[in-house]
């Protein structure tokens, strides 16, 4: 081990992002590596050189850290994997996926759930959550909610909305999960929800070797299947897509559930498939193609058109 090298961990400065960075830091320190956390503000005013993002990369949360890494200011970046675009910038690679936390979406409410039987207003900034909510509760109104977890929770408390949808994992990680919530076990999560990914530079062998020791193979495979499903469906467009892969130890199989919905939730295409463990490599791809053949291609076209208006 190069005892002089300090692995610089890049992170955004939100509470959740810092929690994730510190978690990775502790794991690397426990393995005997020296580390340093560098918080990088998300600067919307950085002018991106075209070639770097010629892949049509949309990762609003990951761009700043990618640039810091390419410029040599940090060695690794830690992200919520669901925020990371399926195509990484040239030169950056996935170094490890940590063991997955809770994959569920939850509804944080005001203590009264009567609105579920009638009219209600729910907040979320996610097209996937919005579409699945409206599919189940077509007479509800969904309003937009942006910002980090703390900001969103505060906005909910100050609003007259009935509730807001959050990823359970994010709230659990920073002890923000209130008592007034319900698990939305009918809602298919975002691909890779609940998983943290560490990315590094492709040519940095020392760092890649260090970080690879944090990899959880089961989570890596499940998130790979989900992100392959996403990538095959979306072709660079943000759409209401849910995906969840699970390993079943008893049967030695992978179980996959995927969905694509129209933005208003009226149309919903779903797929569920179980394959033998050795067939996981193309599971996401095959499931996405099945959805595309069964009306998904037309639906994706409609979604793209409505989002570019």
C-alpha cells in the first residue's frame, strides 16, 4: 500500500451527501487507507466543455463532482446510485456499489389518511412517483417538490399538502424518518434506489483497488439489472420508470419487476420475470425490450414529445 497517498472523497454539501461520504470514509479508514473529505458546491454556473458530456449526460447532481475528479481535485465521488446517469463520462468508472439499504418509497403524511379515500394533494419532484401515485389515485393532485431531503421535509411541514413521497433510505440514513409515514410497497422504486455508488478515475489503479474492497456483489448485480432496464427504455430521456431486482437465495434466482407509465399515470406497462442466477446479465435488457414491444415504444415517444414542449 502506498502509505503516503490520501484518497480525497468528493461530495456535495447536503446532509445526506455528507453522511454517504463519511460512511465510505470510515470503511476505507478501517481498511487502513488515509482519506480526506472535500465538499464541492454544486455550481450551476460551470461552463461545461462539450466533449466531456458528449454522451448527452444529464446527471445534475453528479456533474460538478465529475468535473472535480477529471480536474484532479478529488479521487472518488460518492453518490446515491439512482441519481447517477447510466452512461458515465469518459474516463470515470464505477468502483464499488455498497450493500443496499431500504429500497421502498414512503408517504410522509400529516397524521390523517382519510384523503386516500377521497381528494388529496401529494408532493414529489419525481415523474416516476407522480405517475404511479396518479395511477392509483387518479382524483388526487400531485405538486412539484424539489430540494434536498431536509428542504423537502420543511416544505411539507409548512404546506397544506396531505403528504409527500420520499425514499425511505435517505430519511433513515440521516435519522429524519418521522413516525407518521406509510410504506408504499405497491410503488416500484427508482432503478438502484437505496444503493450508494463510488466512482473513480479509470486510470487510478491505487484508488480503484482500495475502493473495490467495499463492493457488495449482490447489490452490484441487482442495480446493474435495474439500470440496464432503464438505459434500454429511456435512451437519454427522463421518464416514469421503476425497476427492482432481488436475489432469491432459496431458489438461486433473480426476480425482476419493472414498470413504465405515462406522466399522467393513465397508462401503465409492467413486467415481472424470474430467471436462473446465471441468466442475470441480459435480464434488464430483455424485460425492457418486452415492454417496448408491448406499447412501450409508442409511450416513450409520447413522453419525449410532452417533455420537450
